[in-house]
């Protein structure tokens, strides 16, 4: 059956504020650099074509940046009206140039990410395929680990209880936060959790709060605990420091979630700064950019563990040639009607077309502003 040309008729952008059940603190709070997180702001994009095809996607911001993403998306989205929605890389470039004066990373490309992800969802739905199948998957499930139960704002008993619930729910690994000013307390918490969960895979995340000397000392203290990785031990942009750690420690080093472009991740790869790279599709500009980065990471022999947004990253991780991990967060559950399934330590790629999610009425109720763009 020949292809019937289509065109983007409308783009609806919505700013949605998701309240967290309780304030969340990682090491950045305990070192005085941030306040506890109480909400996450999402930029949702919904695209409709002249033939009636629809797609949905999102970007997000923790703490500052949500209103800026929404404002930038409103300014540039009109450039996609009337274009063929299948030409996703062409559209990404066109939207990028529409807002070129503010650069090619950070808020600028995070605003584009919501539109880019929506276009992939639309294309997969039009094909009647889950996004992973449209892209070409290597597997139908991905190893998964839980993060949302391991924050420093939780007591050690709460962390242990959350870890037990996660394992019982079929989640395959546990990650807990470290980076406290009292490094001995970090060691105690990790040691207790390791004893509690036994041989279940365990990761730790310092959220950039150590200097090079502390990171090396802590890494050596953790060597006997059989960690899957130590995450963000140093400032996210300290590629040379991460490379030194990766060479010095047996425990793998993971980083990348805070970087906001492919170019920034390329520096990590060039320095040999990590064993596991952790890109975030909404942060680097969407799926178009994530796929570019994944090719570079694979060529460098890196493992992959995308950050947050499992609703998107499950599909992308399923397409990575090397066996990856995907991060389990239940925070986003209220935004969608559907749920992801975990079983035997793995997250199952849904068989629903596209990303496989429908925006919930609760998400509509949490919408603080919305606009529909129909003209170029």
C-alpha cells in the first residue's frame, strides 16, 4: 500500500506539575546546594495530523526550568506545523534552528525533546508497533533497578523496607543515595542494605557531591561490597576526574544523567570517563539525539543505564546492543492510565503501540497552562 502524505495539523503543549508524596532529599540537599524536592514539572506535547493520527510525549524538569521549557516550546513549535510528521530528524533540525540563538543544549533542546518524543510515539502508533519494535529492539525486557526507595531523606529502616518491596515486585536491583557529609554514615547505610538484600544487585549514587580525593577513598571502601556501579561520584562535567576513578577502581563508574547534549556526553566518551553511560532522552533533546549518543556509546564499548523516565527509556534500552539497565521510578504513575510490568528482575516492553501510554485525567487536573498551536 503506497504511503499517503500527511501533515502536522496541531501541537498542544501543556505544563503539568506533579506533586511528590513526600519531600525528597539526596546529597545535594545535605551539602546545602539544593532544597528538598517537592514536585516535578512536565512539558507534555500532543500532536495531531491532518489524517487524524495522534502522538504524545513529554520532557520534564526537577526544581527550576519547567516554565522555561514550556515558554521556549511555545515559541518554536509553529515551525513544525504543515510538515510531514515522519521526517523526525528533519523536524528536529528545523525546530533547533527556529530557536538557535539560545543554543543547542539545556532548556532549548529539552523543550524540543517533548515534541521529538511525541513524533516517535506518533510514528510507532501509525505503524501499529511498540516504539522499541519500530526502532529495532534487541530484547523484549530489560534489567531494572529501583531508585525511588533509596533517598537520603528516608531512614535506613525505610530504605530496607522499600528494597524488600521492590524485590518482591520483580525489580532486579536496588540503588541507594550516598554523599552525606558524614562518610562513615554512607558506609554504614550501604553495608546494612547490602546485608539486607544479599546478592541482589546494588548500586550507589553520590549525586556529584564528592571531590576527587573523597571519591577515590569512598570507592576503595566500597570495593568489597560488590556494587554494580558508583554513580556521579564527581561533578558531572569533570570528565578527567571520572576517568581517573574509572582507571583506579574495580567498581564500575556510571555518569551522564545531568549532561544536556550529545556533545557533552562525547567528552565523557573521549576521556574514558565511565564504564556505564547514563543519558536522559528528555535532557539531551529527545529520542533523535539519544539514538545518536547510543551509537557513540556502543562504539566505545560502554554499558547503558538511562536516567529516569522509564516510560520512554524502556523502549530505548531495549534497542541497545549491550545488555542495559533501566531505572524504576513510580513517581510518574499518576500521569498515565497504564503501568509497566516488572517480573524476574526485568521490566517488560509493553505490546501497546507507541510508547504505550495514555495521559490520565489526574495529569489533566494538574495542568497549570496549555496552548494549542495550529499555524506556522
